[in-house]
């Protein structure tokens, strides 16, 4: 007898964010309550083979098995199967992600399986167990993914990007909190430092100087932006940031809307500092 279950949960976050968070197998012990360890054995561009270990049961036994996952980032579909089957003749899981709104996703799990003769549970018993546990895990995932969208991000909590100059950090973005209409961050420039010239084909940039005196060149025209002053940088406007003063500059930036893909968001018009 073939077993089949279907369960879904609606999560207040965008499809790409939910997809990325739930597809991060290394982070599953923090996302699920049942796993104590997730060990990656092999990894491809859109596939992963891994060993999952559960928390010890009432008898102190640790159950583990190897599974594979293959995903399609275009359709947001994931297919998983157990390699080490344990009590199952087979166990296949399909994950699908549907956008109900810009910030709401329906995540579905469909599980198809067959139990081995002599397994501790028959198909009916395993179906009941899966349905109960899936509801518990889906509720946990929903709560944790939604809570991650409310994370307070510090300047030093995210990696520095210094390729264009200065110490620039993207702090609130689609990747770490699931923003859907833009991103923001901050840049620190020591005296004499600059951010090399570039432009944004899809986004306006809003720049606010929190401290220091900044020179901003828009299509070659210099503008002075001082502490507690802000500036709009329109789409397709070449801009360069320079600290020509004696003190560090701290500037906050926001870009909106998002480019279709991250790599399309910036177009460089001069070499990076290390290339000069």
C-alpha cells in the first residue's frame, strides 16, 4: 500500500525568501525541532546530498539517514528522496512554493512513501504520524521565518563590501530579511577615501549623511552633502562619493525598487580602487 500526505502553511514572507530559508539544509537544526545535526555530504549548483540526525528518542537512540534534494529556482520546486531508507521501501517529498501576495507564500509538502514489511508502523500509522509532525514543523518554520524578517541588523553583523572603496555594508536586504521593494545599508569613508563611480539602471538611491562632510558627484557635477542632509540620486545617474574632509563620513543609503537580479543593479563606470 502506497502512503500519501499533503500539508501546507501560509508564511508572511516572499517566495524567494521562504525558498532560500527552507532550502538551507545546514540551518535545519535551527529551523526544525526534530533535527540535532545536518551534515552536507555532496553539493551541486541546484542539488545537495546530506545526512540528518534526529534528537535522541526516549530510549536514547539517535536516528539518522541520508537524503538528496534537487531544486528548480525558476519554478521554486524541490524534490527530495531518502537514499538510506530505513523502515521505508521509498520516501519521496515534493516542496512547492506559491506566491499568494508579494509578502505571503504558501509552502506545500507532498510525501509519497511505502513501508517495508515488518516496519514498526504500517502505512496508516506512518501517515498519521507524518501528518501530526508536519503540522508541528510547519508551524515552527512559519514562526521562525516570519521572525527573521524582524531581525535588528547591526553594521558589523553583515560582511563588508569594499570593492568600490570604503567600508560599505548592505544591512537590510532580500537575502537577510526578505525585503521585496528595496534594500538599505551604510558606508564609512575615512578621509581621502571614495566610492568609485557607478549608476543604478533600475533604482533610485536615497543618501543621508549621518556624520561628516561628503562630496557627491552626480554626472560629474560636485555637490556638498553635510551632516543631517540627504540627497536623491535618480536612476541612471552616474555618481561618486568622496570624503574630502578631515573626519570619517558615515552615510546611510537606500535603493528602490529592486533590479530584476542583484547583478543588474549596479553598472560601474570606472575601475575599482585596487585596479588603479
